[in-house]
C-alpha cells in the first residue's frame, strides 16, 4: 500500500509538471525512499528530533520528506523545489517550488508545518 502511495505521488508530480495541485502531504514508509542527498535538522535542542530529508538525485525534481523521531513513516511534501529555511516567528518550513502553464514557468514559495500541512503559498515574480 505504501509503495502505491509513493507511486501515486510521483505520478502527481509528473502529471502536474512538477507542481502538486493537492494541498496535502503523503505519508510514506522510510523503506520506500531510495536516495537521500541532503539532511537538515529542523528541531531545536531539547526537543524531539525533526529532520528534513531531500532527494535531489533527479536534476529536475527535488523530493522532500519530514522525518520525526520515533516514527517509521516519512511525510512527503507536495513541493518540487529546494528547502529555503524555517520561518522565525511561525516555525514553518519554507520551500521553493514551481509549475508550468501556457505562460511558462512560475515560481511558488510554500510554507508547511512540521506535520506536513501547507498553510501558506505565494507566487513569485518571474
């Protein structure tokens, strides 16, 4: 079932030209992730460990996963861009993303909670 969800999510990435139109993240089992090329620690000292894992082995798409200490599943974020940072006031994970339409490529900056919920999105100027 988990492999089906991962394949479904990958199909969504490809069908939407790398911009996932859904607002939800998908939980996947850690064994279904083949490659991790980057790791960022998101949590502060004396808090449960939360990391952002990224797979940028494919040069056109970046897959980002949230890993929480003590769980066997990862949260696959519906973003195809790079990690920009964590917002100071809200503690949101800020991700760069993009999509294509008839007018070309459009950049999008998205904010996610540590549970993978998208709470804000802003289109950037081209």
